[in-house]
C-alpha cells in the first residue's frame, strides 16, 4: 500500500495524532513543491514545523522541478533528466501556470503586507479589495501610484472517516491532489481573468490577406499581424525606460485551438526554400493555454515590468475532526493580488480566419 502522499499507508493509523500530523505535513510538502517560491516551513530553521531532513529533501526536489519548469515550453517537453524527480515527488502540475511568464511574480510570504504599490502607472487594471467570500471585481488604474491589495481565496475538503477505516487510501490521495490542483487552478484563473479584461480594453489588430497563391495564407497572415503587434508595443514603450528592443522576447498568449497555426506562423519562410528568412521578424515565444474564453484571439505581451503579481500566502491547509459529519475536515487558504499597470505592454490580434483564406 504505497502511495503518492504517504510512502507506506500500511503503517498509518488515522487515530494516532502523530500520524495525522505526518499526513498534513506530507500534503503540505506536495503543495509547496508546486509553488514558484520555497515555503518557509522547509527553508527557515526557526519555523515551528521545520525538520532538517524533510527540508533537505524538499529543497533538492524544488530546485530540480523549478529548473524543469524554466526549461519547459508549451510546445516542447520537459528535459528527460528532470522527469525522474518529477515522478518521484509527484509534483507534475495539472493546472496552467503559464501566466507566470507574463507577470513579474513577487514573493510576499511572511512580509505582513496587505498588498504592494505600483508607481508610475500608465493605464491598467487590478482587482478591487473584496471581503472574504465576495465576488471578484475589477477596477481601472491610472496616475503616479496605485495600491494592489492581496485577496484571500479558500476552499474545503472533507475526508469521511470511513475512508481511513476501510483503508481506501488511494481515494484519499486522489481527493487531496484534486483539492490542490483546484486551488492552484483558481489562482491561475484569477490571473487569466485579469489578462483577458486588459485585452478587452485594446482595439484588436485584424488579419490582412497576404494575397499569395503559393503560401499558407492563414499562417502568413498571423505572422504579419504578430510583426505589426510587436512594432506597436516596442514603439509605445520606447521612452518608458523598459529597455525593450527588437531582440526582446515577446510572449504570444495562445488559446489551444490556435496552437498549430501559431507554430506554423513562427516557422513560415518568406520564400519557399528552407534557408529563406522567416516571416516573423521578432523574438516570439508562445504560451498555450486552455483558460481563455476566446478561441480566436491572440495576446502579445512585453512581459513583467508593470505587469505584476504578488503571492502573500501559498496554499495553507488546516484540519480537524468534525464529529457531526464523521469526517476529517480540511480547509485550504491562499492570498495573492495582481495588476496590469501599463496597457502599452500588450496588443491583441483577432485571429478569425478570413473567408476564402487557405489554411
């Protein structure tokens, strides 16, 4: 009875407080591996839950996994050397964290801060501060300074005690991993909601028929639109001190449905022979996602800079026995905030295929 969260469920006694504590620590271990920043519990010797042996295992695994994430692109594969680590610690995420390539994500855990300030805001959006449980709302930003509040997001999971008594440990693990992935998926959804709200404020660049009879018209039209969007962003940000230039990496936020044609657009040549120059003239990198509401819209981003996010509290779990439902009640809470402070850092492309245009 070897599992993903507990190495050996055979020795687990759900009535033993020490074993219960071990279960929650193991769950926190798996939770923390998924995050961008290292949890204090596994790096800070003064933390009340710190354990040197566990901390050493965590730090080694976290470094390897983050290295794999950094090397990973949505159009490729994880490096083979990292797969063993990911499999061993079962930390391959089932949620979309591509937005972290667009946002300048800062770690505010342990800071005691209610949010962060953005200076020299040009124009943009952030989430309004809401009371716990209230629906998210957006507000527009402008001026020399804005404050971005951290909001709290929570959810619950109940393990019926019969699952432990009947030794249905794999069901417990599946539920726990689903709980973790839903928490991080919610954080991703909040960031993508902000991205799409900002994109909705831009006038889309529409496709122009390249009018060529010997080419893939749709892919070439997208390549031309990407070039146009890149020029627009770079010119708009030229005098803002961002240091952006023609070689700067720009990220293409791509719905899953457009992934093949975007990949083709990035590879297409100006002429038919293989040594011909590419149709795209800038340094583009796709981020493929299934979390956009539109399947025909591309977003092009000059990343980070005034596009910021702060993680105030990574997923924290709290557990106790609920005698009324005969279950182990577990609650999870996260806190974070984000803002897009300069709309000049993005452009939007309406990639709707024109009538009569070849694929």
